C-alpha cells in the first residue's frame, strides 16, 4: 500500500494534530506524577477520550509515584497485560485489577 501524497497544508495539519495528542498524553501523565489524579481517574479519563486512549499502560504506571520500570513490569505481568497494551485495549478484569492495585 502506497503512502498517499499530502499537500503542505495537510502535512502541517497532521503534524499539529500529532503534537496536540502528545501534549494531551503528557499532561495526563504529569497529573498522575504530581498526584492531582489517581490511576483510577486516569484510566476512566483515557477510556472516555479518543486521544488519551492511545497512552501506553506501562507509561501510566511509570508516571505514578514509587513505580518504576521493574514494579510496572511486575504488575503488568501479574495482571496479564501485554507490555505494548494501550489504555483502551484493556479488558474489564485488567482495569479492575489495576484499580485495586492502587486504591
């Protein structure tokens, strides 16, 4: 499948949309890091927002205080969540497990 050629205006619009999406996901992780919201609220917010739904679960976990690479990997393995899973791709049991872990 060939990549469609876009006009300069379309390219700029796509770049702007991608930048805004990255900023929105970064803001969500910053709120988690600062303790303004908890993981349960972050998961609920991501489920309701198409842009935030694409944030990786491991990135959300690592944004939490006292959760690093190792603890995030342990939690995800225990709850049977793939390392490349996005917030919207979680099953209801996985979401419930994450919420219970950080209550």
